[in-house]
C-alpha cells in the first residue's frame, strides 16, 4: 500500500547459519594484512549492493584500531542502532538481576503488577506466567518475525503513530495493545524473534526501578563504562527494543560487558548467558540468544553478534511523513576484537548480509599487523 511500508527489524534466526558458515572460510588472498582489510570488504560490498553511505569501526585490546567511511558517513558520530539496542536492554536487566531486584524466573504477574492494575490484565492469561528469561530470549510466545514479519505489531505501531509522536518514548498504550493480542505460541516452547518482548522489558525496568527506562539504563550500564548514549530523536518510540543511538566505538565498548571473563554484570548473569540451555536458535544447538545478543561458543570463549535494521514509510502520522532505512551490524569475536557497521539504505536479510558477515570475518583473519 502506497505510503504504508512498515517495519522489519533485524532478524536473529538467519545469523545461526551465518556464524556457523564463518568457521569454514579462508581469508581471500587479495585482502591487506592490516586492518584496512575491513575497509576493503566494506567498500566492495557497498558497491555491489548499492549502499549509499556506510561506516565500519574496529576495536581491539581496548582501543579503536581502524575505521572507514563512505558516502559522507561519520565514524565518530552517534547513529540509530535499531535492534542492536536489545543488548543495552539486556545489560540493563542484568544489573537488576545482579542486584537482586529481579530474577530470571520472575513472572510478569509480579514484575508488572502495577502496570496490570493500572491498564488491565492481558487478554491471554498465559502472559501472566511469562518470565524475564523468556522475554530476554524471545520465548515469551509473542508473534514475531517468523509470523509474517511481526505484521500485527507493525499495524499497531502505525495506528499508534497516527495519534502519538515517534519523538516521544512509548507510552503504555503501545504495550497495552500488544497485550490485547493472544499469544502466538506457548511460552517457553520456541524461539520467535519479536520486538514485543523487549518492549515489555522496558516496562519491567521502569516498574522495578521507579525510574524512566532511558535514565536507569544510562545510570546502571553506560555511566560506569564512561560512555554516552541516547534515544534517536525521531524514533524514541522504539524504546527498549530499538530506540537507542550511540557511536560505534561506544557500542563496541559496551559489548565488552558480555565477554566470558567480564564479571561486571555478576557471575550468575554471565553463567546464564553463556549457557545454551533453553536458549538455542539454530537447529544444531550451537547458537543461542542471551542478553539481547546472539551467542556461539568459539574456542574457550564465545562469538557475540546481532543485526539491526529499520525501514519505515508512513504518511499521515502525527509527526507528518515518517521515513527511515538503514542496517546495523555488530560482532564481538571471542578473542575480544569487535567491529560495528552502519549502512544506508537497509540491506535485506539473505545473501547480501551473509556476504558482509563472511567478508568481515575474512578481513579479521587476514590481518597480520594490527599496529
């Protein structure tokens, strides 16, 4: 329908295939043996898939070792993260578990008791028993990308934006609308990537802390790391599932919280995240979803990664015409080297994203001189 192209946020399931495939690749002989290999890959990929603007930032041993841009992008500027925001939410929830304000098995009936008292109980009684762990791992039973690209949530957001500004954090009505839908799956039964669970986690954080989600996550996660982040001004409505804006360097520093040997989130949280039990994504059980990021065991550590994407085209919104199109990608390889990509316009799931993922891992393997 003209003027009503909706949302397709970064899919997680495809990545299981991608990272398994990565292990079988050899670095192309034409790549430089320096970090410039990352720029070589990005430029070739962008030319092939008609990417107009892009950046890549590479971090190793606690510092940025390489960055490259094309089309006028600024590698140091904050960018909209889309679904990469979920890792920030995951870390934020982890601090509440670490501090004994929540537990992985706490049900929504307890952690959103005030919300339900104010706005009514969900139409599906099973929602009351959904746990924090199920929300974090996309196993709460909400419809998602596997169910017609989360079409219900897309329609609800479009209707919401006819009456409410995208430039404001989501008000409770958006989550209330989601809770009026019956669950698409039995809670805990399967992985179905969905934004609704992380929208709910934003409300969980606010009820558990008595503070706005953005304020608490800055205070608990970003400030201790010495980094800054904010909501994307035009898309604050995406909140806990996709609303963050941050520079690539800061985001990669935040990912260090999920390193196997990092204990700032607490040993209980880290043990939970690094265990595939009840979290698997891939058919072979080698990939799972933890605190807002995908995890795959690699050597003595783990590879972490996530895609994000946002494409929206809506006329007649309260803010006028809303348009956006981009893709984001972040990886933390088990040795600690990490990279961040932002590209415009959005590149779809499938061969194009697979090619970039493979190419960047090939660039990493090709580097022999990091200084």
